[in-house]
């Protein structure tokens, strides 16, 4: 059975992650995370005793792209901050989402990163992946319902910048998840919420994800199909974390 036949055999609804699946904003996110974390680590003085880094231990290793995939990719923003800091043995107060970007809290650092991301998005915009647009056109012609499921609180702005917003009546993003108390990926709740909003059984819904936390969410939710999109994580990693099949571009799913 071809990839397209496998897809259409169970596809009454297509649930798309945003960054890295529909738009190349993952690159913007990666740059914003790297800038924020490395500036924070460079300014951090272990001798002050702040956090859990022992005095005199010297500087911790810099943030790299490998850290993005291991600790940040696909997760709610503040969870990504917490998990990266934990990988370096650093503990900060959680704080509150209203914390200013200057605050040395998990939420403050998350908001600091978002300022950088928003500035890049506003000045440079974003162009969706051509193959993803082709698949969206194909699914629209087939009458397949579609939704965006993103951990980002910038999903609406990104979709608008990419000229995709009017294609999706249902967008389950970080703001909605917070408002409704839904746990983020790798929990399946946001994807289940999108399927429910579309009125489609999870067994007839397909999840499209480029992040390990997202494919884990698809597997945990027992969806009809989980399609991994390899934008750098690696084919086997996506398969191991829950993808049923992996493509490098969504155009590969076209007949």
C-alpha cells in the first residue's frame, strides 16, 4: 500500500503541528532559543549561588541545536525552559506567565525567548513549505477536515504571516491549552481536543508531527495514523517515538 493509500484509508481529519510541519518557523524558534539561552548562561555567575549550580563549578556547557531537539522541540515554551535548565543542573522558580522578560524565572526566560521570536517574525515573515500547501490543497479537495495543534502561543500570528489562517477553523494552540488546562505534548490532550472540535473520532484522525514529543502524543492518543516529518530529528527517532511512517516533505503523501 502506498503512503497516500495508507493516509487516505483512515483520514477523515488531518491534525497538523505547525512549526516544522506547515511552516519553517522551527528555524526561527531555534535561533531565538539559542540566543536567549546562551546569553543567559553567559551572564550567569555560578559563584552567586543562584539556582542549583554549585559555587566554583565554572560555566555550564552552551546551548546547542542538539538541546533544542532533546529538551525543547514541540513542548510548551515554559516546559522547554524547565527541561533545558534541568539538563544543566539549574533550577529556577517557575514564576508566572505575566513575568517580564527580565525576570530570572522559568516564565521570565520563556517570555524573553518569545520577544526575540516575535521580532524576527515581524521583520522577516514566514513562507510555508510548498509541499505542505500542496497537501492542504489535496485534502481540501477530498473534503478532509483540518486543524492545527501547536504548543506555541504564537500559532495564530504565524498562520497569519504565512497566509494560512483562513484554512483552519480549528486551532488548538498554547493559549487555548492554558485556558482550558490541557497538558501539552507529549500528552495527547491537545490533539484529542482538536479531533473533538472537528467532530471526528481519533481513530479516523491523522497526526502530522516533526517533534518527538508530538509523535509520542500521537501514539499516546491512539490516533488512526501518526505521520512523522523529518526536519532534522531523524527517521528512526521519529519511528521509535510513535510515528507509523516518516516523510521528509508532505508532498510525498500525494498520489
